């Protein structure tokens, strides 16, 4: 397994819309494994393909004791409204309260392209919405009021100097211990990840 570099705010790939996944290859399965490793190493609960420089419509999520591969997702029901704090692995150390539907039903495909539905609220519901936004070039800061967005961007101004190449490189030592022995770092940029 490998840790992938995470693209941070300012990287153009974060604003690109992803492309539907039509088939699962061994390379795509490796990408999913590496995305889970990267998410865990970064202490996130979700990671979307654009965050690791890829344009597949794909995310991984591990929240509320539910671990999901989310391929070609769509939100088929939104209900209620809830405010909650969000952060993003692509905007480290920046947090803000975001209004989102309190409950969603998401229809998506798993790693074998079998369709499933998940009825999600709380952290899982928020995480799924956050990652699906990433797949369409949207960040949580886009959902903030002008005043809150200015405050978040002021916080980001203090952090962005740590990422001169717009990449967040995770130390291999951040891998779960059972995976460290087989790992090397990879930028993921050979082909076209929070989150919180």
C-alpha cells in the first residue's frame, strides 16, 4: 500500500468535475486501498479522488462505524437541515460550521460496481455530502456565507505556506503499523482525499 499526496486548496484538480467509473481494474482497486490508507494516515473520515489528483467519480468514507467505497454516487433524498463543523484534508487546520441536510439517502456503487443505498445522518451523512461535493469540484468553503468564507480564507492564509507545491505529503510513518512495511509514498499525479 502507498500513501498518496493530498492536493490542497489552489490545486486545479479540486475544481474539476469527475468522470463516471464504468469498469473496475486492478489499478482502481489499488487506488481505493491507497485512498483508505491515506485517509487513515491523515486522520480523516472521508477522501475523494480529486483530493489525490484523480478524476474518477470515487470516494472512500469511514464514519459512524460504517466503511464505504462510494462510486458514481447520487443523493436521492435530502431531509431537514443541520449545522455542523467541517474541515477538509485539502484545507488543513481550517474549520467552519456548514449547513447541510440532516439526513440523506445516497445511491452508489461499491468496488464491484454493485448498486447500494445508504440512509445516512449525523457524521456519516455529513461526510457523504462533503465527499460527493468534491466529486463535482465543490469545497465546503463554497457553502459558507461571505463573512464565514473570509474568516476561513484568513485562517488558510496562515497555513498555505506549508504547501508550496499545493501538495500535502504524509510521512510514511503515519501509515497504520501493519501496512508500513509495504509502503512507499506516491504523488498520485501519474493519472489525472476528509475529511475533517
